[in-house]
C-alpha cells in the first residue's frame, strides 16, 4: 500500500515562494499527473516527494510512514527525470539492472525483469550496447525501463517522454499507460503537455503559481474547470470567455443573446468550449469570422464577438469564410460561469 500524503508543504527559495501550502493525497496505485506551465512548481513538488529537496514547511508521508526526514533511497521510490541519468559506460542491460544489483536481487530475477521491461520499452535489441551509443530518446527509454524494473511502490517521473519524437511519444505514452496500469506502483508524473496529462492520468493536479488549483479526473477538469485559469489552460484551443450582464432572475445577456444562468444577480463571465457550439441560421452568439483554418476533421474559426477573440470548432463541410456573420448556439448543458473577481466557477 503506497498512499502518498502531502500535508501543508511549502517551499521558499529566499524571498520567492515556489510552493504555497500544498495538501494532496494520492491513492494507492493511482496515476496522478502534475500539470502546469513552466515555473509553476511541478518539479519542485516532485523533488520534495523524492527527497531531493527539503520542504520549508509541511510533511510528506508514503505508505503511512513520514518520509520528509528520510534520504531518497529509504523512501521506496524509483525516479525518472528529464536528464535521465543513464550511465554511458554501462550496457543498456546493466543500466536497467542497476537498481536491482544495488538491492542484491538474484541474477535470474535480474534477467527476468530486465528482459521484460526492455521489451515493454522496445529497447530489447539494444541490451548489449553501451548507453553512450544510444540516441536521446533511446536513453530516455532506458531510464524508464530502469525505474520500472525496480517494481517500486512509488514511481516519480518528470517529463519522461520529452526527448522522443511525436510518433514515438504517442506510442510510448500508450505503452507507459498499459505498463503502469498492470504494475502495483503509485505514480506521479510531471508534464506541461495537457494531451499527455489527459491521456495518462487517473487524476490531474493542475498547478498555477505554486498552488494546486484543481485536482480531479481528466474529464472533470475539462468539463468543469474550478477556475478561469484551468478553463483557459486546458483544451486546445482553450475555453472562450465573454462578459455576461444580468438581465432578469437567473438570466444573463451575453453578446446580445439571453441565457439561463446562476442566480447571482451580478455580472459574471460566460464560458464555452470552442467545440461545444453549433452553427445556426439565427440566435446564439453573434460572431464575425476572421480566420478559418481547416484541421482535417474540423474547421477552426477564429472570430470576433464585440471585440473579444472567440474560437469555434465547426464541421469541416461548413462553408465559412472570413467576414461571415455567424450564429453560434451552445450545446445544452455546456455553458459555464465564472466570477470575474475571484475567477472561480459558479454553478448554474
Ligand atoms: P518547468 O516545467 O519549467 O520545469 P516547473 O513547474 O517544474 O517548471 P519548478 O522547477 O518547480 O517549475 O520551479 C518553480 C519555481 O521555483 C520557478 O520559478 C523556479 O525558477 C524556482 N526555483 C526552482 N528551483 C530553485 C532554486 N534552487 N533556487 C531558486 N529558485 C528556484
């Protein structure tokens, strides 16, 4: 059982606060992804869990044991970092076997585990090669295989696929998901790639300026962003926002159209995802198309709504050209509302 509990963890570097009072529990065997823009504190949090950084405040517990005062090797974790510390003077086999040798695993078991994980990572053909003779992407796979071979209670990964080309990255993402679903490890995975996060995670913790702003399943984060930041960060293209003026009990005027909304009685922000609208002949949000980009299955229309940038993803056979006046009708149940001051979601 390796539940990970982070209790009131803060990290200061001089006068700069990289993490503010982080509380989070990661369940046994859960795959948690830390997602956020560069500099939001993801790596710092991972390093604190790993024991490579000490928290300025707070506690880290793994499997019911307080570990923030223990060195990394006593925490029962395996790590894969961006700079994959693969030893160039060792063969791929010995690199993968490294941790197992340290823990005096019998030779037959070492061979079984190295062969199995090398196969999973598609590097079995390189086992006899020196790691110095591998490409960056191949070395990265060796680093992942080495961590998996330990069959650790906890596996921590910091952008482990960052050096792979797009196609291999896609393939490895699926492999990694399969491998970890079968393993007994609790996993924490750092990325700034939202597609990777959505694809891999049981839950995503979205980080912003040293805070966890939402920790929920990928679909929840996507459909019901807790804050405006999450709605604007997740999704490509991101959520659209428009000012909403109260126009009656539970009603708001948005770009000239009346919508049912929360009962706050004060101005809010109306939010809608670009793919959550259909083109109609009348009604809906009035937009003027500015740029039309064919994306294969869809058209991405960048438009203008009363001076606000607004995007819609419409069917590829829709005939839209720049300058067209569009009527975009939100799909039922898809509009969201945010408080313009606190930037938090308001339930409708
Ligand atoms: P990236 O995706 O770019 O790796 P990140 O979200 O992982 O970003 P962190 O590496 O955790 O971000 O850094 C968070 C903040 O803390 C950044 O502003 C960074 O400059 C700062 N920081 C990290 N380590 C140190 C340090 N040793 N001394 C001073 N500031 C630091």
